[in-house]
């Protein structure tokens, strides 16, 4: 069921609030350790305490705070700087340029989808409206996690445009959009895939937006049984 823009915006706001709160609770615990002890007035010790937070933020943290505890007092500001609300960017009001760039990106992706999709869906295939609405506010979605850890280990779900550069956007669309044959090889064979694209990844998981329908087989299948391709009716060999 299609979600109207106001519902998408409300869901995004709730998501950001939840992720921000989870990250804050982690920092509340983590920031206590380097603050414990004496020598409060020792400048070298103060620097070391702040450096202890660099692995979960980055070395530029010292430009915003002078002690670990100060991170919590400036949390809202740091959320925007370090994308601590589970989205990138942390928040924006779409400008006319943003809208135009997103529309160009959607048109480019749709063009490649129609080039590579199954012929019987080419005339009816459309880019999902919900993605267009969501991309007005964010480019990427991620879960809880702080900067350094998130960048190394966490998956990112690409919602918005690949690049502002037309040449890079063209290259990105060409790499992201997959053929039905590709999905037949790598996606669960119970689904018949007509088109789709790569929407992000992490160390282990990958995300794909796929136009598909469930395959209908003429023979019963045993639960939990994995059959070879040539044993599955309707599956291309």
C-alpha cells in the first residue's frame, strides 16, 4: 500500500529520534570511563581523555568539545555533524537544486531499469513513489552506531542520488541496475524477478529493490528441501 508523503516524513522523524536515543545511551556509558580519576586540571590528561573518544567519533571531535562529558551537552549539534540519527544527511529541507538532482537521478535509474527489465513489464514499470518522497529528506539510511564503527561494519541503504556529478551518476546507475538473469542466479529461485537494483551493502548484507512475483510450481515441494535448478519446474536452466 502506498504511503503518503506526510506518513513517510513522520516515520522518518520517529526513526531518527529512536536511533539518536540509542546512540546517546551508549555514549552516556562509554564517556564515563575516561572521565573517572583525578588530575582534572592536567591538560595532558584532559587531552588523553578526549582522545579516548576518537575511535567512536573521529579526530575532529576536539573541535567541538573539550571533555567527554561535554559530548552529551552538545548532543543535538553532534548528531548533525556525525550523522548519529541513523540517516545521512542528518536532516535537510530540500532546495530546488536538491529536488532537480533527485528527479534527474530517478529518471536515470528508471531509464536503466527499462533497458534491462523483462520485456513484458517495460511499459508499466515505474520507479517507486515512496522512494522519491523519502529521497527528498535523506540519501542513506543506517541503524544505530557511532561514526568509526558504523563506517567500517554497518550496512547502508541508499535512498537518494548516487552522485551530484552527471558522469558519476550515469556510472552508478549502470553498476546498480541488474538484469533479470542476474537476479535468477543470485536471488531465491521461488521469486521471478523482472527488474531491480542494488540499494546498498555492508560487510555481510546487501540490499536490492526488486520487481518480482512468486513463482508457481506445478509440483509439490518438501519443506526445507533445496532442489537443483534443473529440478524446479519453470526455473530457467
